[in-house]
C-alpha cells in the first residue's frame, strides 16, 4: 500500500509539473502574441502619423491633429502650440453650464424671454432668423441646441452673460483636462469686436480630444445632461465638409462633432477646426481633433485639409481592429 501511495504521489507530482509547464508555455505564447500585436499596431499608428504629417505639410498653415482610439492608442501631430478654438469653445460652454445648472438644482428646460433688441443682428445667428417678434421665448436647452448644432453666436453670448461666464467655464473645464492645454478668455461678442482676441481662446488639439473623449466615455456631468450634449453633437449641421465628409457614406458610422471657424483677413484664415467622436456600428470608436491656424487660403481649402486627415484616419483604423 505504501509503495502504491508513493507511486501515486510521484505520478501526481509529474502531472502537476506538466500542467504548470503547459500553463507557462501558454502564458509565454499569449505574451508573445500580444507583443506582436502591439508591435503591429504601433507600426500602423506610426505610419498613420507620417501620413497625417505629410498632409499638413501640403498647406501653408499650422495644422494640429490628435487621434485617440478606444483602447487608448494616441497619434499626435503638431500639438506643441495652441490654436484658436473659435466656436469649438461652445462645447466647453455647454459642459460647464450643465454642471452649474446641476449644482444649483436647475433644469435646462428653464424658459427665457429674450428681447430682440438685446441680440446682435450682424453676427451668425440662425436663432434670430427663425424667430420673429420683439421677444423670443426659448428654453436654455433650446439655446444650447442652437449653439451646438448651428453654432449660434447670439445664443452663446446670451448664455455666457446670464448664466455661466467665460471665466467660470474656463475654471470648470480646467478641472476636467490639463490646465496647460487650453485657455478661455473672451466670448463671441468680444472676439467679433477685436479679431485678435480669438487667439486668446486657445487650445492644443490634445486638450480638446481629452474633453470630447471624456464627454462620451466618462462621467463628467450628470447622465441626463451628458447624454443630451452627446446626442445634440450628433445633430451638428456645421462643417459637414470637414471630418464628417469622408464618413457620410460609411454604413453604421455616426459622428458627434463641434466645429469652429475663424475670421479671414488679407487672405489668411485665422482658424478652421473640427473636433469629432466617431462610432462604428460594432461599438468601436475614436476621437479625432483637427485644428487649423493661420491658413493661407479659403475655407473650402482648409476644410479639404481636415477631410483628408479624417479620410486617412478612417482608412487606417478600418483596415485593423486597433
């Protein structure tokens, strides 16, 4: 009996050793496969970065672009300097205003009576064209929709004046993304009066990408308001010739984005921007931000540069599972 037990013990030890060896081999194989996969992904992203950089060099302008995939892989091109945000800052405004309303226990369905005389008839304002009469009655939610979908300047200025100021917006956004990545100082009215001030409302592409990515994938404000902003960005009607352009015909692809367009003087476009969160039909997603500064040419050419970068990113990511 003792001899039998000894034999069984030896056999058991051998089997355990074989099992551990097999597990170790599987672990080594898995690690090797992951290493190969990561190396392949790094090579693809490196090639994509080269492609984007090559596109930016085709234009007399400063063009910064950042891609962040849903597994955290990041491609950064010309991110060192700051770019005028222009109306992209209405994204920052919406997030900060919603935060303040939640903190005060207020609803976005709060109604306002807006004297027509308090609005600027000479600025970009679809709201002003769509509503007649001496008094315009809209909710805060409707005003935010005007700022996010049609980039309405009157709606933005009104919300800054009556609720969350530019300074307060700047302070809250600094709690969500790196302080060094952006700065907000002026509203649309102030920038319109002095075009040079648009350069003070600035950001790196990465700063915008972090904010937009967190808006869609993290909890930065209350769920209802966050969902409202994300849905509304998917209805954006401006800048469909930019990041959206090469994606419109792609089945199952949805885009939530915010654009910004700068002043054009002496043949130079101060800014032309787009910040987008792109989702595939299978749930994969990525964030792409392209900011253009001091573009020598018109809006069509600047939009074409952004669209080329968007197309290059989509092709590269669609060829892989990244």
